C-alpha cells in the first residue's frame, strides 16, 4: 500500500534541476538494485520451496522498493523533499509505502514472470505516457507555480502506486496481482474490510492499525440524509460521502441536519484526519436505518445549503497529527516487517483506513490516466513501427550497398579471367592480374565492413567477410609467386574459393531479403 501527503509548495530551483539532483540517488540505487536482483533470485528458490520469502529477503526487498518509490516520487515532482539514502522507513518523507510479505502460492511463484507480464505491460504503457510531453508540461507548471495541480498530483500518484504494486508482485512481497490503477473504491457500509491475500510468514504479523478503544456510544446505524451516505460514526460526529462520491464531509451525530464541513473527494485524507481527531471513538457503520427521515426541501449538496463547500472549518484540536501534510494524511509505518504475532488483525487494518486509499477525481486524474494510456499506446505502437520500418530500411540499404560492391567485384573477376587468356602464358602478366584481383577483394571487404546489417544477417555477413578475406590472401599469394610451379600449387590448393564465396554471398543476400 502507498499513501501520499498531497500537493505541497516546492522550491523552483530544485524543480529546475530535478533531473540533475536525482542522479546521485539513481547511481546508488543502481548498485542496490543489483543486490536486490541477487536477493530476488535466491528468494525465488526459497519461496518456491517454503511458500514464503526467506527472512533476509522479506527484510531487504521492502526497503529496496520503498527507496525506489521515494526516488520516483521525487523525480515525478510529487515532493520537494530529497529522498533519504536508506532502506528504512522514514515517517517524515511525504510518500509512504507499507509492504507485508506473507504466504505465497508456489505455482504463482513458479510462473511469476508470466503472470506479471500483463501488469508490467500496462505499467510500461502508463509510464511511457506519463513521461511524454505531459511530463514536460507538468514540469513547466510546477516550475512557474511552485505547486503541482491536484489532478496531476493524483494521476502521477496513481502511476507511482501501480508501479509499486507491480514491483512488489515481481519481488514476491505479495501474492495479490497488481490492481487499482484508476484509484480505489470506498468501502461503504455493509461491504466490510478489503479481504486479505494470504497469512503472513511465521516470523511476524503486520502492525495493528486498529482504532482506539471506544468509550462513548457510537450510533448503532447511520441516519438517512438525502444525497449522503454515512460510513463511520462516533458519539459526536459522522463521516459521510455524497452519493456521487465527489464530496466527503463531517456531520454532527446528534443532529445530522446541522451545519457541517465538506471537502472535495481528492482532499479526503485531510478531512479524515480531522474527523478522527474530532471523534476518535468512531467506528464503521454497517446497519441500515430502519426508516428514512422526512426529506428536506433541498439536499445538503444543493447550492446555497448551509455549510457549503468552502466554509471555514473549526480549528484543529490540540495535538494535531504531525503527519497531516495537505491533501492526504497517513499514519506512520514504523517497520516493513510486523512485530510478534501470527495472524492479521480481523479489523482495523491499514486497508480499512481511508488515508491509505487513493480516490481519484473522475474528470481530472482519471481522465489524465486515460491520456497517459493513450499516449503510451501511441508511442509504443509508433516505436514498434519505427523499429520495424527502420529495420526494413536498414536491410534495403545494406542490400543495395553490398550488391553495388559485388557488381564491381564481379567486373574485376571478369577482367581477371580475360587478362589470364590474353597473357598467352606470360607468367609476369598472370601474377599482375592476380594482384589486381586481390586489390578488388580488398575494396569489397572495405565496403562490406562499413555496411551495417540487421542482427539476423550478422552471421551471414561474417561468413562472407571471412570468404572475401581468404580470397584476397590467396590472390595476393598468387601475385607474389616466384615460379609457375608455386603458382599452380597455390591455385590447386584453393581452387574452389570463388565458388564458396559466391554461395555464401547469395545466402547473405537471401537473408537480407
């Protein structure tokens, strides 16, 4: 799971030099990644036989993924805080990652690479779109305004979280297949907590994030207010959402029609923190009300209703959470490994905490994610087309260059044969013709060496180069022969070189075609 503090003011100077500032992190993380690869390979065998990661892998890999996501968040302009050079959790960094390695399905471990390919492809497409022209425009926006717009922040946070989930799946930190690219759906009354995906290993259970003990009497069931769904409540306050899930807010538990505070859904982290501070005895509401209240003249979400969006909220009580930092807030994760224990908590886990949920605005962040996917797909298809087209063009150019060189070589061979006939047995004339043909093979070799061919034709080209080099040497020896007997001996020993060269050359042309 990942949580984000939300958009915050950034220093323009660090934004301008962001890619340069991230180089030291990338350099160190490269070597950490090599170590992580070794750990993953060893951990894969351990998980295959034990059904879970060995302890050393379960301790190291979450830290590696956490560090990687911090650097990516800094690179994505999601935060201006420089990532720490550590594998350990850092509650002061405004991007949090919680990983809880647990039991793994051995078959899923065996075929992990193939099972993760679709998610990996989707992550690649989305990342390609996110790092397209949109990234440059985002950089300009943050550079001039000093802050990333909420919609962009949510979209890039969703991309980063999906990358983390995909990476966590390949690192075997979870048996849960990567999901949630378009954000989370709220858990509304009656649905219960998000289901767990396997028990943790024997060396610990995940940290309990349960609510504090209740000492008040929360509502037995949520009251009915038109246009509002209440999901949490305590003795003093209620937590609810608009029916279209675009707004969230706090109501009085004793008088739900009283003035309330509301926030856009993208700022529910801050709102939830405030609600929890106001009423720490709140529990999840799951029972329906026995009868609806008489409908008012207008719903609480109607324009001009009391306590409309933008009303000044009451001040925070003393002891406000130090983790509140804007659009989202999150409780600290003190360790990627759980403390003593052997079972997940049955309720109150981090998955039930709205601060760990990423709710995207339908018209903003989700639309941007669709743009990322479209751009990434277009760039991917275009890249493939360019590679295929470039590959074809390279083959055509190589074929033409080699054929031109071969035509010149054939002319030299024909000239050599005519010269031998016209020499009328003159030995110096014959040796001179051989030296001339040796030079022609040298020119052909020079052209062939400078011609780039596709990888599929590299072996055939290498064979033709070897044949041409052999022919050059043989005709050079014939040209320097001192006697007719020596000349005939060299010729008899290499009588088939031109035939072999011709066959290998034809194979090269066929490969290029």
